[in-house]
């Protein structure tokens, strides 16, 4: 990060805020101007929402814009943090021009169409089929656990386009128009009562080739960019969050400070202290990982934060409910509802909601078991697990 880069960001901020007041302009309008100024993702090239500078400078831009009154990103746009890097890294110039700006402004919301009933942890085993027909593709298949698919305009869709090669080589990545004929979104009701997740059925859906992200057969590489950013985004918000003593651990400490003398036992004090220490270690680890990043896309190290956050978040809210005694079992609304935003940490819905929502943390974005395999093999260099289907054609792999 050079002084010249910092001066470039500061100059762009000065010009943006001199011409546009975030407290009076509409949300989408101001974010569009932010994109045009290169302050959406500063590490991206000019013309693609960035300035081509060090990714650490995005924090400088965000802090300055927040101080000027710019609203935070709407929680319903969480998937933008996954789709944006994928489009920039693998998309053609036409794809970038078509999707990046409306994605950042929120005019077009996205969802992720990866997992399938028979391809979850083994994502490369997916079977949703795309067959080329001239300048279009015909897609048939089913996806599951699709967050906010019911409000999405586009989906990050990974398909099987060549079943006659090994599974990692025959995949292709598309931007799917969720309003296309043949796309059906069905709710999956969760333990919280809401249906934030969905299953998506595609029957003879036509997708233009111009919506392909990356080369044909290179869907695995594009999907890895999405997955690494997903794990970084989820893991980076857990425990203490970006702010010391914030996030889920902040909720627990607040409960402790307002607890009765009976609840403030020595045992509970020790438990809360240990959880606070774990949250702070996670926060500092995420800060270090962010500072060490050499580009806009994180590496496998993002799996550290994600795997630790998942278990820590569950432990924090388990203690929050335990600390309240029987009072922690009441005053929760299980009414069926379809949310338009995602609360991965559960901090917006109270401890009762968060305790239930946190059950998903060890599954979404890659199960904890998968994260451990990634860390062992790609970070620690340990021998990989035997994979007998890695080099045989996908179509020849036995299935139940």
C-alpha cells in the first residue's frame, strides 16, 4: 500500500462527497456514484468499480463514507460480496459491464445456486445439466439451501456441461435470470420459523451464452473464487466481528452485565471470559489475514475464520440461553415468514433467534468437516484423503 494509492483514494473520496451528499441522495443513486468513482471495490480495475489499488484501502473508503452519512450495505445484498469477485476475476468485459454496477447499487440482487441434494460437501459431483443450443444453453436440475433465492434477480449457477470428463473439469458457471420461464423457487422452512433458504428447480430454462461467467468447462475455478469469498465473508463477521467486543460476544457480555446475582456465578463468569477471549483471538486473526491479503480474492486461509466462527458462534449463544435460565425459552416468534435479508450471526433477532440460527453456521459456506480438510491439505500441507473418483469421467462415477 503506497502513499500514491492512498492519495488516489482520498482524492476520489473528496470528489465524490463534494458532488454527492449521501444523506440526501437515494441509496441506489449514491451507490451508483460510488461505483463510478472507483470506490465500490477499490482493488478492482478502473471502470469496474475500482481504482486498481491495494484492497486494504477499501476500509479507508468505507470509514470516510460512513462518517459522511452513507448508509451501510443492505443485508439483503450479502451475496454481492461473493458474486462481485467472481465476475471480476472470471467474467468477460461484457459480463462485467452488464452485472457489476447494478449488483453494487442493489438494483439487481443475487443468490447462490451451488449445492444439490446429491452434491453438498462434494460440490464437484453436481448433476444439474446445461446443454448448449446455439447461443443459448438449456438447463435442467435442482439446487438446494439457496439463501434469499426468493428475492433474487440473478443466481450464481454452476452446471454440468460435459459429463464425459472428470467431475472438476466438466462444470460451467452462469448468471441465471431468476425470473426466467422454468425457474421455480420453493421455501425451506427452518427451525427459526422463517424460510431464508430455498430449493430451486430448473426445467428447460434457457440461459444466453453471454451470461456465462468464465470459459466453458472452467466452472470449478470460478466456483472456488465464490467459495473462498463466502468463507471469508462469513468467518470475518463472527465472534467479535470487526469491532472489539462487538457482534455476538457483545450480546453475551451485555446479558452478563444485566444478569442477576444468582446468574453471575463464578462458573458462568469463567465461561463468559473464555468466550470473550476466543472471540477476540478470532477478531485479531481475521484482521491479520486481511492485512496479509495480496489481492482482492482470499486464499484457503479464509477457512480458518469460517470454521472457528461457526463453532464459537454456537457456543456463545448456547451460553446466552443458559445464562437466562427458563427465560431464555420464551418470547420467540416461530411464525412462518420469508425474510428479505440474511442475519448470519443472528445479532439482529435476539438471543433466542440467534441460538437457533447458529445451528446453520457449521453447515453453510462449507461444513466444518470440509473446512478442516481444506486447512489440513492446502494450508498445513498434509496428505489428502483418498479420492477414487477424481480422475474418472463424471458419468462413470457410481451413485446411489
